């Protein structure tokens, strides 16, 4: 792959060129398509992707809960400092994107970069050319999107110089030209204020032949970045020498009132002959007097930091610098004084001594600096214990996240360096020091040795803007090209969610609401306002695209949804020019970055620009097909949605979001293998996703594929912290909590998701399910009924209502709900018999359960629900004592599904039917899956085998091991049985009470949208036995009576019920006597 900016060969898949930092084939973004989870039989519905707009899918809570996506944004971004070429020639600033290429950092090396083999670009000048009547161009040193640097002979001064020029095409825009001119003048004026041997001197500034230029001293040598990359960690003496040189130059700069603001190894030149360090490139430096004016506009009160974008270039008050070497206050957009340079110097010294990059653990430089605002790089002595402690403490003091806790001036740092010898240990303080210097030295020593480590501190989080919900209305397409329809709305929706406080309302959901309000209507501005008022959406985005010369003009207005259109003034406006059709998606990304800023986004300008250059799709046609897939999936038209997603990936084989959408649909259809296959393809294209999308995709991977719920929780907790208005993230975090058996947390997160999107019935039905699992049965029933009102055709709500009604003891409502579910064509045919047969066994009506299921399983249906039906049927035959039938049916279920929700209960049937070998084989199969929950169930099978053989100690040990690996309901139940058998009544009592405390979980023990209330009923009998053993006759009586109320009239008679009746009679007799 060839970089389009500097023509360097670039490895495939690189997001940015390691030479000039220019964007390589920026992919489009899709913030919305996350996925929530659909329930297995599930009807389709709004996926909840990122907040609203387009959602890939909404997942129902449950094991079936399929996956969702994720997005990540910065990864498309900037290269690490060491990713620069080793020849040390001129390199563009790392913060300079393709829009900021003029900000070149001069790093003159021994030789120019090896000429690329293809698409060679030498910039506006050629080697051998005479530039004006003064400079003779020797060779190109470095090239960027907006500028170039050359080695040249100055005929007037008769010396070799470096000439930095602006490409004429980059200055064609008058505003851009004025800004670049101002930037060059600032670099000249500020650099001339600094006269020091360790600061590269600026000679001249001017314009010749229509090209603006600046000249500076040419240093033959190599930049520090290349040296560190090649050598790894530097000897302490060499690292300290470089640091002393740089700090000495900074002292002069700071005393002259100049703050560099972009210090980094690439801006530090090491001379070939003298090994001295030289500071380069003051192109984004600021006068300290300007900083004072900025900080104290009225002489006493700090002013808020602002950010201003000027054609992609950072202007006064903007975030500037290179992410990997940026101080926390710069990243937050605050005013940076000399303490920011000190922080950066600490990072540079850290890297020279550690010999490795801090960003190795982060997926991008943006992620690394975000991490540094919250936690520190590893302490130096953890990386290399040989580093002296005083040197480590000096670095730590530089790297305090809070500026007030660092060295306050470069002079203080220079004095601290003077206290260290060349090996980094403290020198003895000589008596010849003056009292004043001794006092200073003592203060610094105390600071170095006080033991207050910078890495133990974290800054308080910044106050984020208030959450803002937006709805993107249909674009007004004035071009006549219908391919823009749907694609632009989708692209804008995704791009706007680059800000954490913005949540985009799902356009498919909005279209459904508009259809309710007015059949056949489109989502134009007026309808978008109506929908927004009904749904409580804050802002409507109204866009337009029109032809403009040979290209297009895209514009968007943000309107207050609560204000009538005739009285409405835009909250913000933005527009962008697209050179041609292929540039339209990029224009939407740039426009969105500007619009987010105008609406209150406090992210750095570089971050916004990086996000603007990350595209989810490579073409409008692919984006349009993806948008159609999103809409179809949200409507439950899964087959058609798959067709649209397949069209999207055929148009763009690297469209990761489309693969994720396919995976979500397959997951909702419970086609696990296809879901995993699609998801693996999505993971291969994470670099084409935004930050949200990456977190979502990874979260779904952990949740659905690897089933590492702790990692899923960690991932989604980070996502909701970064994007608190992301309803899908809250939904999927709730699901991760659910699968980790943290039901109360799932219930709370599900409530937050509903608050963020109250009209999304998928979120609401998930919330109803979480309420059920948490034992909040009345809330679950209420929310299920709300879903029925909102979506009468959504049969799954009846299934949730029925199970919650069982938990609430309202069996009439449960029966009625199952009957209504049976009338639903889509999922009723499978779920209704499953639920009805489970309820029959819960009440001891074994023959009724068999009658229900024999009709259903005789249809030849296959899949997870059919397998679950076979498990219920096998258990029913087992109850009747028909062991051979029970084993045959259990084996049919095993052949149909490899999920532990089938394998584990099948093993229990086989064991109870006397086939210990078959049960043990299932335990081995589960153990070999190497997942914590499957290994846990293997241990439970082994424990129950030991319990069957009356080997109580091995049984308890195995069951405890199973519980520690995965705290399932069955682990409590079987431990209670084992303790009861061992006559350890207190322990048995505790386990059975835990089962009842988790009564909601017992209604769907494997969280697979199943029905398992039948396992709950015997707990009352066994609890009565434990209470009886403890002599608690009153509570024992209550437990036996409760069991008899459920199975006292079982058909055929239940042996446990008969025993409970006898025990109850004995208790009555004992009471009477």
C-alpha cells in the first residue's frame, strides 16, 4: 500500500502512514450499529446500537442473547512516536492529520528517506532546483500533506540550511493561507526570542515563486525517536545527558516566555559529531504572555479553555501537541504553560530509560493519553529495578497528572538534575552551597524522596456536558442521485455519536413512530419534530446535499425539537464541501466533528479529526445497503436484513459493521455457528470502526463468543463511562451482569437503558426479564404488559409475563399468558408448549406435560427450544419410572444441541436413570470446553455422581469447586442435598434458602429464554427437611405445606409429596402431644 500523502510504502491495514501520519484509506464509521440482544425466538426489533439511529440489533437477555457490536474510534489514528523511520529525516507532527500536514518537524538526518517505488511525490520543489535566487535544493528531507522540508544551500550565508515550505495547493484557501502564514511567522518570532545552543535557530521567513517558506539551521545527525527505536533503552548517562541539554534549552525558551507545547523525541535532534541534543520546531509554541492573557483575561479569574478549528489546524486556545507526549491538561483542552513541557520531558526521559513505549498496551496513541489522564505509566523500577530510586522519583515528579504537583519551573527541574550524578544517584551536598541554594536543593530532595508517587494519583473526572439526544431527519437531496438517500442519514448518525454525551435516536424506531402518527409519512423535518416531541428527543438534525461545481455541498442544522419551526433558530450549523461522490462520506465525518464541537463537545480537536477520518464503510452504496439491513432487522425481517448486509459486504468486503449486523441477526435466530463465523469476520476489521463500535464489538465477542462475562462487564463498564448516554451499552452491560448472575446490577442497568430510550420495547422487555431474574415479579409483569400495549404482536412478552406470574404465585395469569403465546405464529409454537409443560411439571401434572410435549416434539422441529422440550419430556418419563424412554429422549436432546443448558440436565436424567457412564462422559465433554461455566457444570455432574454413591466428602468438594467456578443455582441446590444427606442441617438450610432467594433465576436457570420453574418446587420439600432437622417445627411445617400446595395432587402421586404429608402429620402429632 502506498501513502497518498508522502508516497511511502505502508503495511496493509495501517490506519496512518508512519512517516507523515497521513490517513490511509479512512474507513467510514458507524456508531450506531451496536447490538443489543434479541431473545431466541425473538421478533426483530430496534436494535439499539449506539443510542438510537441505526442499531444493528437489540439483543434479548438470555444465553441466546446474541451479540452486538461495538465501536471504537481512535484506533484509526495516530502512530506511536517510535513508528517513525530510523533515518531521522523531517517528519510531520504526529498530531498533524492530513489536514495539518504543514506542521512539519525538522529532523535533518544523514540521508533522505529511501525513495518509494511508486507514486513518488517530491513536493513543490525538486532536488537540484534553485529556489529563488538564494537557495539551491539538495534533497527532500520530509513530506506531509501540507508541507515539505528540504536540505538546501544558502548562497547568501554560504551554509547548509533546512527549508520548510507550504505546498501551494494547501494555501489555495485564503483562510488557510492566512492561518499558515500566521503560523510560520509565529514560529519565526518565537524561535528568534530563544537564543540557546540547544535550540535550533530560525534564519528567515518569506515567499518566493508563490511558495511560503521558513529556513533554519541544518543539524546533521539523527532524531531521538529513531535512536530510541533502534537502540531500545539508553544508558542512564546518555539519557541524562540528552535530558540536561533539552532542559537547558527549555529554560532559555521559558525565560523568554515561549512554551513549546509539542516536545517529543521526533523534535529532538542528536548531533552526529558532538552528540548534543537540539530542540526543534516551535511551530505550535505560544508566548507565555499570551498564555497569561488567556488564563487571566480580567487579571484575576481563569477563563475556560476553548477549542477552535481552523481548517484542521489548531489555533489559539485549541488542543495542540502530539498525543503520545501530551500532558493531561493539554488533552483536556486547558491552557498549557511550561509545566506541560516539563510533563512531556518526564515522558521522554521515562521512555529513554524504560526502552519501550508506554502505548504498547493501548490500541492507539489517543487511547494511551486517555489512559494517562486516569492512571500513570508503570514506575520505572518496575520496568528496570536497576534504575536508581532518586532518578525514578525525579521522573515521577515530572509526571504528576496535576500541574500544581509537578516541578513548577524548568529551573527547578534543572536544579534537581544537578543533584544527580551521571548514574542517576544523588550527589553529596557540598558545604560551599549558599543557604539559598541549599534550601532549594533540600526542597527538591524532599520532593524526590517523600514517597508520594505520582502513579498512585488520579485526577477527578471532568464534568461532562449534559446528555443530548438527537434525531437525524431525512436529508433533502437536491442532487437527483437516489444513492444518497439513507446513506447520509446513517453516516451522520454514526459520526455524531463520536461525542460521549450525544445519543442518536434509532431512525428505524423513529420511522415506526412516524408511521403510527401518519401512515405513509416520511421522516422529514416536520415529522422528525413530531416524533422528537413524542419521544422526548432534544435536537433534530436537518441536512441537505446539493451539487456544487464538480462536487457536492453537504450542510446540517441542529434544531431545538421543543421549539416550533417558525420560531426556531439553529442551535448550530455546519457544512462541508465534497470533491466528488466518493468524498461525500468523508465530508459528513468532517461536518459532524465540527457540529459536535458547536454543540458542546469538549474533546480535543485532534481527537475529533481522527474520529472524522474513521469510516465504517468505503462507499455510499455499501453504507446504504447497511442502513437498509439495520432498518429491516429492527422490524424483525431477519431474512431480508441478512440479504441487505450481504449486499453491503459484497460492495465492501472490509465492512466490519455489516458482518457484525449479520452476526447479530444470526444470533437472534439462534444460529450460533453462523453468528460466530460472522462475528469473527467483524473482528478482523476493527480498524474500520469507531471507538464506540470497537468497545461494542469486543464486548459482544466476550459476551457471546468467548462467554467471558467478566471481560464483557469490564469492557461495557468502560464504554458507559466514556459514552454515558449510550443506551445500548447500558443494555448489554445489563446482559453481561445477568450472565454473570449479578441480577440486581442487571436490573439497575436495564432500568437506565429504559430511561434513556423509554419507547424501545426491546429494552423494556429485557428490563422485564431482568426484573424477573432479580425476583421483582410485579415489576416484571407490569413491564411485560407495557410491551404488549406497545407491541401487541410481540409474543415474547407473554412468555416473560407467564414466568414472572409463576414467581408471583399467580398461576391463573401464567396459564392465560401461555395460552395467548400459543396463538402467536412466530415463537408460540415452540415456547408455549415448553412453558406449559414446565408449569405442568411444577405442579406435578406429569401426564399432562407428556401430552403437551408429544404433540410438539412430533413435528420434527429442531434447535435449542426443541432440545429444551425434549429435556422436559425426558424428565417427565423419568418421573413415571420409564427410564429407557427417558434415556432415549435425553439422547435425542444431546444430539440436537451442545449447549450446557441441554447437556447438563440431560446428564442428570441419564444419571437418575442409572447410566452413570453416559453422565460422566457429558461431564468430560463439558470440562473440555475450558469455559468456567461449562467446567462448573462438569463438577456438578461429578459431585452428583459421588452423592449417588453416598461418597459425601468427594461430593461436597466437587460441588464447592463447581460453585467457585460459576455460582449457579444448581450448585446451591445440590450442596443443600449433600449437606442434608450428611445431616449438616445449618449448611443445608443456608443452601436451600439461597435457592429461594434466587427464585427469579430458577424460572430460567440457564438464562436461555427457557422455562425451568419445575426445579423450584422440590426446594420447599428439602428446605422443610433441613428445618425439621434443626428442630424448627413451625417453619418446617410452612415448607411442607407449601410443597403440598404445589404437588399434593400430582398425577401420578409424587413420592416427595407423600413423604411431606407424613412428616407434616408427625409434626402435628408432636405438637398435639
